């Protein structure tokens, strides 16, 4: 257990590093990077191991955010045009309705934004959750079948669902829903799986160099009859 002196030293060290980062990147860029960590980038980086390369990080389709935004906008409009004209006896109820609409829209937006599906050079994994964090992963070589479904009402938005199958009967990573360009994601996984199983396209062979040394004498030509 750390002593109070160690905790104070750790806090001072983090504060100094934060000031150094502000001096290098600026206030706005530093604050924006902090805000981005709330939307799931930190839980993805914590899932990676040393030397692992991220091939693709797939977020949900933008169409899934529309209901959350509409609910939040409805709450703001109620607060602006309905709450000031409510009678005194119903102010508490009106305020509760406004807070519920705005809070539910924000909670739903953050829940969707923090749901990430990641493809790396060795595995696929999904992280999600707002207060309680969840994670599921699978090695790429264990994937047997990939099913892509694009309902008619998601095709105009180039979105769909992805179903991953392996030999296990129960798995934590199976349905990846409402993602943009699911065909490209499936093709990317299939291409990586072929490379890992040794079925990828063979690398072109390098042209063979002439083994003769540059200072080697030229070989004599064919013997011809000389004129007398």
C-alpha cells in the first residue's frame, strides 16, 4: 500500500506531465484527447498487448446514433419551450421529464460510442460498456464461418450485421450488429486468416543475380575458321 507521501509525489508527477503535454500539443488538443478517451479509445488501447498491430477498429454505424440524438434534442426543446410555462405545482414533474430525456439520450449515445469491434494481426475482440465493462476475444485462426447480413433498410446506409462462427458451441463474440461496410470487414478478416494459415498469395521471387564476378574475364566465343 502506498504511503501518503508517495501518493502526493505521484499526483505531482502526473500534473507535471500534463503541463508538459499542454506545452507540446496545446490546450485544445490536450482537452480533445481527454474527451476522446471517454468514447472508448482507452478501453481499446488497454486491451492491446505489446507488439500487436491494429488492422481495423470498427464503430457502430452512424444511423444508430440518430434516436439518441433525437431524444436528447427533444429534452433540450422541452427545457427551452415547455419547462418555463409549467405551473408551480408541476415544475418538479416537468423537470424530471426533461432530465430523464436528456440523461437517457446521453446514456444511449455513450453506450453506442463505447462499443468497439477491433481486428488485429492475430485476433478479433470486442469491448463495450459504460459503467460495467465487457470484453470478448477470439483468435483469427479459430474463425470458421463469417456471415454477413444487410437488411434492406440498412443497405442505403452501407451498414449491416456480422456473425462470427467457430467450433465452440457457446462464445462471447458472435453477433456484431449495425456496423458500416460489413462486407469489407469480413473480407479483411478472411484475408488475414489466409495469411496466418499460409494460404495467402506467394511472395514474388527476387530476380537471380549473375554469379559471375564483375572482374571475371569474359568467356571466349565459338571457335571460327580464320582466313589465310
